[in-house]
C-alpha cells in the first residue's frame, strides 16, 4: 500500500475523531432549538417614533439592558436577548413554563407616576358629563369603578425610586404590597408633597393605570411609599424588580410570538429522530442492494457524513456562538435531506467508474478517471444548493436558520466524504487485494429516446399545470398564506380526553374569538388546533383551563404574528427567492460560459417552484416560512440534475464535434437518465421519511419538497434541456 494513502487515511481518521469528540455526549454537546426543548421566541418593536437612526439604536440598546435585568429570575437558564435591526429586539427564553408572567414582565413599560386626585365634586361632574376640566384626566382604579379626576401634571415620577421590595401588609392580614424606598431627592419632594396635601388622595399610576389612590393622612418624611393591591407573590416580585431597575425608555410592541410547550418539544425530538433513522435505513439498504461493495463503501461515507454534521454542530458554538449552531426540527430535516443529497455524489462517481470499466479501463485507472470526471459535476451541483442554504442562514430566522446551517454543513461534509473518504477506502481495499472487481447492478438499461422531439407537448403540459395552480392560488387570496405572512394567531392544546367542540366554541366566543377555526387531528383527536386570522385579546389558555378543569390542558404550541411582521416576513421570503435565483443564474453563466444554459436552468427551477406552489394551493395547504424554505431547497437542488446534464453536454461537445446540438443534448440526457432517476429517487426516499415520520410541523415542508423534487426530474429532461436548444436555434436564425 502506498505511503500517501496511509497518510490520507490517518488525516481522515483525525477529522472523524475530532468530530466524534464534539458530537458526544449528544445532549451536552448539541444546542437544541426552542422547537425541540420548548420555550418562547419574541420579536419586539421599540416604539421610538421619529428619532434619528443613532437615537433609535441607543434607545433599543438601553431597552435590551433593562430587559436582561428583568428576566434574570424567570427560571430561564440561558436567555438570549439581542438587537434585530435598528428598533427591534429578539428575545428567546428556552424552557420557560409561565408564559403569561414572562409576557407581562417583558412588555410592561414600568412608568410609575404619583398624581394628586381632585376632590372638587363640580369638576368631577363636568368630567363625567364629557367636559374635561383643563389640566385633568379621568381615570378608574384597577379594582374599582370609582371615577378619579387626576391632575395631568406628575407630582413625582418613578425616577425617584431607589429600591423596591415585597412586603406583607401590617394593616390587612395576608395582603401583599410593594414597598418603595425613594432616593434623597425623591424623599425630599415626597415629604413636601405629602405635607402640603394632607387629606387629599394621591394616585399611584403604573403605565397609565391607577394601582391605588390612598388618602394622605400626614406628612411622610421617611421617603417610603407603598403600592397595595391584589398581587400574587410572583406579581409583586416582578413589579418590584421592574420599578427598582426603572422604566423602559420606550414602550414595546409584540410583533411576533412563537411559544413551544415542553410536550411538543419532546414529541418533535422523537419524530425527528424517527425520520432520521427511517431515511438513513432506506438509503443504506438501497445503496448496498444496488451497488454491493461500492454501496457499502458509500454507506460508510454517509455514516462519516452524519458524524461530521453532529461534530460541527457541537463545535460551532465554541467558534461562532450557540445562537447560530442550534439544532432545530427543520435542522433535523436538513440532516436527513443532506444524507439523501450526499448519495448524489456517490452515484455520480459509481456511474462514471462503470462507464470507464465498460470502455476497457483497468480497475485502478477506472477508479481514478471516475473520480476525476465526476468532480466538476459534483462541485457545481452542490455549490448551487449551497447558495440556497447560505441565503437561508443570512435571511432566515429561528428554525429556518437551523435548517440552513445543517444543510450547509451536510453539503460540505458530503463532498468531503464522497470525494476523499470513499476514494481512500477503495484504494486501501485494492492495495490489500480485497477488491479485484467493481460489481454493480444495472436496473435501468441504456436508452435512446428522443426527449427533445416531444418538447412542445411537455411545454404545453407544464403551462397547463402551472396555470391551474396559480389560478387556485390567487382565487384563495389570503387563505393561501399561513399566519407567518398574513398575521394572526395559532394555538395548539392537548386535552386529557377528546374535548366537546361545541363547548370549546362557546369558550372562544366568550373571549372574542367566535370566528376562530377549530381543527382536530385524525391520528390524535385529543389535540386541538385553533386558528384565528387576526390578533385578539384575552387569555384563552386560562379560560380553557377554567372551563375544562378536569382535562389537564397543556399548551403545545402558540404562534402570534402581527400584520407588520407578516408583511416583513413575506418581503424577506420574496427577496430570499430572488437572490437565490440571481446567484444560481450568475454562477451557471460563469461555469458554462453560455448565458442560454443559465437562463434555461433558472427557468426550469422557477417552473419547479411554481408547480410546488400550485399543488399546495390545489391541496389546500397554506404557505408558511417552512414552505419558503422548501422552495429555496427546490431551487438549489432541482438545478443539480440540470447541471449534471449540462456538464455531460459540455463533455460530449468536446468529444463529438460533428454532432449537432440537438443530437448532443438527446445523447447526454439518455446517458444521465439512470443517474437522474437513482439520485432523485433516493433523495425522495428521505423526503418521504420526513413526510411520514416528521409530524404535523414538517408536513407542509415535506409535501412541498416531494412535489418539487419530482418536478425537478421532469423539468431537467423536458424543460431545461430543450430550452437550451430553442435558445441556440433562435440565436442561429438571427
């Protein structure tokens, strides 16, 4: 055995050993996303008005610091609070259990004001009749219908607070209070205020709401004040902390909320694991049955590929931060999909080796030529998919970014394992004398079909399918979009028993959600999904638990997207698709030095995206962020087959110089047909595994990929290839 082969083998083993070190133990090394461990993801907009960019960013940064102080005691181990744009903040709270408390603590501005209350009955009557006396405003206490005429001018603000703590009332047994300690300047003002207004009431107002309005019995020089009310211990503690650290510099608006309960997180992990195992088994078995020893070698490479993906996920937090290298449910789908795509390179190499052996080459020479000739097609096809994955990382958020990360790692790992790992294994086997032949099954015979001659028929068929799909899509209007793009709420609950739907609908009417759509799942009718097209107030979870006390209701998932966030996400999705197409067009033009090749390829992948979009509309599926992820994946992957055929056309043009372009394209499509069917078929096996075992969350995603990948095989043969000829013929005629 050659020494350089040994050195290469040692180098590969070192890489795999490093990846194994960072991959295991899995639960300690890999950061799980909120959709797997449960938690809350919030997108907040800081209401900064018409401030300059610099001032907006300053207000945003100060808000982030105050939010960090507020959520320290929410029981979240590693909260993530970071800026998003000039006036937005992303808050991630993994493992949070008390959603309502978290929302109240984060969203409360904490603006505390002390204002004097007028006891002039004539002015109160004027205010109640609709004529507000100048310098006053009418307010109602938190737990009373008594009208209070409050002076607009603030007598003392929350800036005077030095400390705030929770106390039990000495006057009313069991009542919880928030005791305030004022700073020296505030204490002096408070002493003067109380001394001058003995007998009057002083309203304590928090964020515009009167908490209490006690009468001033005497001057208070101690600098202490008390906020009383019907607080729980947690509510009082949260209020004390908010007041202690001061009000937010600006109010916050909840643009987007995604909360995943721990039960759904565990279920997602199980379904993701099942999809990964099922997809891997299908691919491994097929490769061994079809390619025998070469298939077994490819399976070893796939196992190495999986190890490298997990190792990189464990390693990246030390290099670029945990927020990027996080494993999400779509990320697991990305792993499964990358395994299917990794087979693409192995099949390309094996089919090339088969061709070299048929031409009379020896085993070593066939092996070397096979890897050399397959490299350009492997590189080009993976790079185009990589472009789409990187765009998902840059433009995507949350779980979508997780899919982009795992797909990117998987593509890079697949090129390494297919090109280097398998070749070293083959060279070792040949060097040891254990491999003396390259035995392959051939299920698909050589074909000599005239694909190009039927192009007009298939042009018409494609236009018909796309036309019907787009008609249904536009006819459905807003119903074509999920809440990611249209805005609204989605709440998923688990009941102990199958719930009474009529009773559930009455509960929804009571909280102002009479138009909500209620959906039960056939495989588990105890799970109820509630959708509503716009944001509504009211605590539905608390109301359900009150109305169904015996059902032990668990929150599985809650998503809320405001209309502004919906339009923003839709814009980002369109830009992601646009830049993906432009990047692929640019790259294919450079690589093949023919603009017509690139345009034909991009038209074909647009065709595949539109076909997938149409089938989603026809089957009543709504477009969400995961659907856009699928469209980008289709755009990146469907051009793979096209590039492989382009690569063969380029090769045949050098070999058969007298052959017309029509004959050349037909020959190339026939030569690549078995490879196209094999690679797409195996990738479809992994997508089917995701569709069957991935659960409801990944259903739309997997369905879109299924349609898009099937369309990709069709468009490669009947759209992209004929369009190259049509473009060339038109140019020749001119």
